[in-house]
C-alpha cells in the first residue's frame, strides 16, 4: 500500500464516493494533514469490560455480548425509528436501544458477537438498558478462538470523541483516521531534538497516533502537551523574529524638547493621569531611538489613549516629519480628527502658545477630504487628489483617515509615525502598505497601535509578542462612575421605566443583544428535514429554552418600537448591515436623531456619544466580562450621571455571582484576566481572527507554558536566527506564518 503525505487529498484515502468526504470537506478537512490535526475534544473511557450483571445505573461501560434478537419499530408520534436488541453474555441479558439507525438490524443480526460501549440507563419501568451504545463487531481470524490481535477503535478502549457536523459522527471520523494510519503517512519531525528532550515531548508520529488512539490517559495528555507546546513555540519564534527584524531597521530620530513638552501639557484643559504620562514617556523614549518603535497603547474605553497618540503626532510634526493616523471606520477617523482640533483650540487659546505647535491637519476618507490650517484655525473641503498631493509634498504634517490612506494615490514626503486605532481590525498587509509610504528609502516609520480591548498579559505575550506594551489603567479625573446593576427578569419593568424617564430628560440609550436573528428561526433552519438522533435530554431541553430566551436585535427592536416605547425613536444596528449603513445609523444616533439604539456588539468599539447615559445589555451572562466592561464604557462620556443594566435571563445565583465581578473590578485588565480563567482565550481571539489552532488557544491559559515556549524560542534564535542549520524547522515556521491571520 503506497505511503501518503500530509498534503495528500483525503479522497485518495477514504474514496471519492465516500459520504463522509463531503461532510469532512464542509468542516474544512480536505487533506490527510487536515484530518490528523482535527483532534478529539475528549475521550470516553471504555477500557474496562463488564459482564451484564455487573452493570450499574449511570455507568459508562463496555460489554462483550451476543445479539439474541433485534427489531425495528416506528414511532409516528416522534417521527423516528427505534431499534431494540436483546444482548446476552454468560451472566445474563440486557436491552439496547438506538434511535434513527434502522440499518443496524442488518449489521447486528442475531448470533453476531460484538463489543457494546455506552451508558447504562434506567427505563420508566425500572429496567436497566443500554442507551444508544457504540458497537464494534468481533472479527475472529481463521483458526482463532478469540479476538487476539484485533485493534478496537470504537469500544474497549479510550475512545476519541471529535468535534462533529450534521451527518458525520465521531464514529465516522474515527474510521477515516484509521484509514489514514493504515497508509502510514510520511511525517517529518521538526522540533529540534534538544528542545524535545528538555520538555520531554514525544516524537511527532507517536504523538499523532496517541492523540487519536491513546492506550492510556497519560499517553493522551503527553500527546496533547506536545501539540500545545509546538503551536506556542512556533508563535513565539515568529513574534521574536519580527522583533529582531525591526531591531536592525532604521527609523527617523524624533526628539522631544522636554521644556516644550512641559509647556504643551500645561496648556491642556486637564492634567494627564499618571499612566497617560508614563505611556507618553515610553513613546517619547522609543521615538528618540534610530530603530522603529513598535508599541501597543492599551486602555479602557474613554481612558484617554487618543490624546497621548495626538501628542506623539505633534512630536513627529515638530521634527519635520509626518504622522498618519488610521482608524477602521470613517466616523472614528473623523472623531480623532475632531479631538486633535479641540486640542489645538485649547493650545491656541493659551497665552504664549508657540506657532509651530499647530501644524495643518488632513482628514481623508472614502467620502471626504478636509484640511484644517492649525495656526489660523480655518478649515476647508478640498479634493482627495489635492490632499494626496499636499501630503506627498509634506505640506500636511498630520493626516487622519480610514483605509483610504493606503490608496495608491496617497503618499507622504517624510512619514515618521504611523498610528493605528484598534489595530486588530486591520490586516498585516494593510499596516505594511501604510508603513511602506515612508518616502525615505529604507527608513521605516515608528509604529503605534491603540486598542480598547483589554488583553490578559499571557495572551499579550503570545499574540502580540513583537509589540512593546503601554497601559493606561485609570480613567481621566472628572469622569463620573457608571452606576451598574444586575437586573433579573422580575425587575425588567422598572428598568424600562427608568429608560423612559432618561429619554424624556433628553438623554439617549444603548440596548445590546447577543444575536441578530430570533433563535427560533435559526433552529428551524438548522433542523429542517433532520429528525433528532434521540429524544432531547433534560440538559438539551434547558439549553434550547435558554437559546430561545436570548434576545435578538430584530425581535427586540420590534418589541421596543411597537410595544414598550412606541412613542420613542428607536434605531437598529447589527453586523450584517453594510459598512456605510452602519456608519450612517451611528452618525444619526450621535446627532440625536434617535433615542434608543438596539445593537449587537458592533458598538463595542465605536464612537463617543456623550449624550448616551444608559446601557442595557440583554442576556448579559452570555458575554465575556471584559466585553461587558467595554459595553459599559460606551456611556458615562458626558456631564450626566450614567447607568448600566446587566439584564439576565435567569435569577440563578451562579450567573449573578460571575457578573458581580464587573461591579467590583478596578479596570478592564483585571476583568480580562478573570475572563481568561473562566471562559478561555477563544473569547478574546477566535480561531478565525488569529489563525491559531484550538489546542494552542487552550494552551494560552497556561502562563508557565507560554513563558517556557518563549524561552525555548529565544534560545533557538540566539544560536540560529535564520534557521540555516535546520531546514525542517525553517519550513514549519514558514507554513505557520502563512497560516496566521492577525486581523
């Protein structure tokens, strides 16, 4: 049988006509490598074989028994077929039941011997039976009286349970994986031997077989540890390499006159907070070096990141260089532009202001081009081509914009600083395109990104390990605390009364929902034409009930606008809308054309609406703590007292206990650490956002493993930074780099 490789198409192994093939491809599994790296989510322990009389209710067990009788009947009330069999061994007999698998009557014919693994349940009559057990026929070799040499895949062992899809069970996936292993795929070890020895990691071929078909729990743990380590190790190699590359690049030296800076800060209408000052000082020191700054400025919504970035842009302008400030949406770009203009107004209004501290500002979006003459305080609309030409001649030192800044027609004479807001919303290539517009040969600009997403330090070290970190940990003085309360269902009416009172006083309200469409619609689409494999368990019924209770934007919009607040102006916003439509709805809300905005989490990172004083979050227990914290930060931006209602679908103490952390946390970073412990890293960066495999995402929970993998990567790069001595490692790093999507 010919050997196969990781890139061998799966149809060459399972057969082009296999019904499993299409379903595997639907899950994104198209090659041998894809299937081998589709790891089990858990294992069923069927290692011990029992006799029938040894079974106890609720026990997960394997029986070796003979089929005495089997029949199929149809339940027209439940719209399903039910297979019932009588199984017997030397100790007695027991009934087994399967749902919607009528073909079993042909497979498990009377007289056949098989292993049966499943849960021993108790019927309404009090009889013990096997509920939907997995089976595996005993195949005796010629001249043999027992099953010696037969390797079981579905029973009598630690049985892998995989992430599944409709029409494809773990049994089908196990069968496909077995077919792959029979063909002995070519696997090349790439982790350096010294690293494997230091961490006690099994070789690749052993680990792959053990993670799918482990003989013991310890073997499964060792295999998973290998894959957890290797993904983090690759990630650390890449981030540290990026840092090394930047260290040898040249950037313009942007020096700061400390006395000038002190005078500038003295003309501000407020005093910077301690962490704003610390972050600004870190940025100042970075920009005075001749290699590029690569820094992430992180802080809660409303903590004052923009003013720190604006001061950095002024430093660049004072040094004769330009700064480009890119935001993900037009309304955010305009907001940053307006913030800088307000800063200029305060500076110009103070006695003794230096004329050279007020450079011209430009705003470039898909719909507008504006220039603001800093010294005169005048503003005019110009053509995009004109603004692009002025930027190319160096006449506009600071330019704000959206993706429009990376158009071919836009260039800079001497770009010294690139500032990107919510940098995870941009691709690596987009950031690189902007940096490539430096206009000074091999010199690259300094890079400063900003984010209001609180990221635990473990994730920070891994996902953004090539960035230095500055934290703004407190809110500016004068900001009123937001009164936050957890609202169980019985208290909903009083929350609505409070909202009506706020709107009547001229204030505005956000209502956040966990989903776009009603759950009923989604459930009907998903289940159409597909009867359930078995009657819904009590846990499944509770889950369905909870899903149906979850508020959707569309149904909540209908309810609020027609039943609760028919006299108020209500708008709706969700992620399926086009970007222009979303921006227009947010603009109208900011301009007070609507009283209540019903939205999904798209407002998590959004514009300031100082007049919005109430945030109502439906199904609050369904959101992460850090995400709730950001939602809350969308209010409390103005002079009026603000409130946040965490609406729960249940009064259960467990949910409320978790939510109480919001009331007690000092800042978003503290909550982010707690969220990481409770919900895992996937809630911060989904697999689609980072490209990280699930095993690596789960490994990010382990700070010690992150640190050890980073140390190992640093040691490897210290001795061989370009992997000249290790072709296998070089190839693997290149493949992993291509897979990552740091969006």
